[in-house]
C-alpha cells in the first residue's frame, strides 16, 4: 500500500493500528513479521513527511529568527 496519497495524520493512524495489532500478540510469527515490516514502512513515511514539512517551514522562516 502506498502512502503517497495519505496525510501525515492518516499515516500515523495506520501506524497506531499496526502497533496495536502487534501489541495484542494474537498474530503468528509470519503475520507479526509482516506487521513489523509495515510498521517500519509507515514510520519511515511519517518521518519523511515531517522532514518535508520542516524544510518548507525553514524556507518560509527568515534566517536569524
């Protein structure tokens, strides 16, 4: 699933859902591994999105402020 069309908030929601599924401990080892990989992908997407926002804010903020 691509995160390109999702907002930061939607990515975080999905990450929270995956984390809850992992925390429940109901998944088998293969499913848990898939969930863990999904969590890593979502975390990376959220982090990248935050970096983009920081860059935009830096560009809007005059130097020295």
